[in-house]
C-alpha cells in the first residue's frame, strides 16, 4: 500500500478517536439540582477543582488531560463546564450562582427569569417563552468553538412548568437546527406518593406528547 495512503488512513483513525463533545442543559429546580451533583462528579472524575484547575488526579483522562466531553479549555489552562442552567424563577439561579462551584462556571451559563412557572402552558407560551431567544443564542455561542460536537444532554423534571413546557420548546428548536446530533433526556416523572401539585401529571403528559 502506498505510504501516502497509509498516512491518510492513520490520520482518519486518529480523528475518529477524538473524544466527542457534549453540551448539558439543566431546566428548572430539579434539573439544576441534578446538575450540581452531576458537575461535582465530573470534577472528581476529571481531576478538576472548583476553580477550573486541572490537577491530573482524576479517574479518567485523555492524553494526560481532562476528557473534553464536558469541559472547555480556556486560555491559561483553566477548564469550565460546557453547560447552561435555566429557570424562570430568578431565586433558583441566584442560589446556584452563589454556591461553592460558582467560580467554575462562565456567568453566561445562568439564564433566569423573574417569576415562578408552575404549568406546561406558562412554560411553553408565556413566562418561559420570554427566555427562549436568550437560551438559543447562548447554545449557539457554546457550540461555536467546538470541533467534534456530538449532542446535548438535557436534565429536567417533567412535573414542573420549566422542565416540561420551556424544555419542550427548546428541544423542538434543537431538533430542527441540529438534526444530525443526538439529544439525550434525563427526566424525572411525577410520583403519586410525592406529588405536590395536581398540575404535575398534566405537565408531564403534555411534555411526553411533544
């Protein structure tokens, strides 16, 4: 086999083995709480502290560096999560942005509204609708620098208005714009033993119908 062909094949194999890049979206109170635990675990596994510094002591690595599946490398060698936290209730986001991992995240990772959103309809058509442009613009910004983007992971509770209505709108937009990329949903469903509001089942049924 010609040596030039061999080199080309080797480069193709090397390109195909580059780790995939994912974006995570966290909707509503439940999605945000799950996200906090998720990112704590990712920091442990990749050996990154809450200031974004890589210490090389994680359980997984790629050529001596954190696997870039979930983290962006910044100038100066720091790392930040590739994620967006979304809630129409500003108090949820304000609480999150003051927690111990605050320095790890880019400020544009937090998108908040002005009031609580309890139903699918309010999340899809009124309160949540007002955040959609900001969310879609932030998603586009997060993806601009990626070279091996594979898809999005979505965390939410379908019982809530944000996690059902607003999340459904963003997913529909996602599938139209990025039809070749995967979308993986990690969703909580309402339980008859833990249900707090009658609208929770209504929210979940409408979201699943989307």
